[in-house]
């Protein structure tokens, strides 16, 4: 999926989040606990006038019940979810989990940001939920991830 398949507002928020993450990484560098990066990133996001929710509970539908107990790290402007990591390697299961969150919340864009890298650009993954009504492609298209 191409960037132009997402609404401009979603791309604008995603871009702002990445700018905030770069600022945090520039000041703190790699090697800290995830919760410290979360606090700093929330500060940066709010300083740019964006709304951000922390540790948002995700309800996963299953047949006729709702499964609870999962949380996403951040939800920005109710458009983009952000999963923060401070790990040696972002495993495929992290991407699958983020996509599941996007589908459960019916949101178009997720970012996985791993702060445990020398250059932050190497720690960012975009996940697009092509099933979201905000995406401009067919709902039958598979969802994809990219770095």
C-alpha cells in the first residue's frame, strides 16, 4: 500500500509522531526502558498540540463475546496507534500484534518504534490496516507492513 492510499490527516499525524520520536531518540539514545521512552514521546506529542492516549485497552471481538486484557502503548488523535519497543530485534509477532490492534480498533495506521537502535530510522515499522474504512483501497486487499 502506498502513502497516498491513506488520508492526508493520517499521514500528517504519522509524520508528526516520527518527528517526535526522532527528538526523543536524539536526546535519550538507545538502551533505556520502554516506559521512559513512552513518557518522553507523550511529552513531545502533546507539545505539538496533538492528543494522545496512553495504555489504551483494546477489545478484541470473538464470536459473541469481547476479549479484554490487551493494551496499546499510544493512540494519537484517534488515528494512529504507536507500539514502543526497546529490544534487540523487532520480531514478526510484534507486527502481527499491531495489525490485530489496528483491526480491533478499526484504525488505518500503526507505528512500531524500537528505540534500541543507533539510527531511529532503522527502528521504525509502518503497519497499514487496509480493512480500515479510512484506506482508499479495496477491503479485500491484504494488510501489509513496511519498514
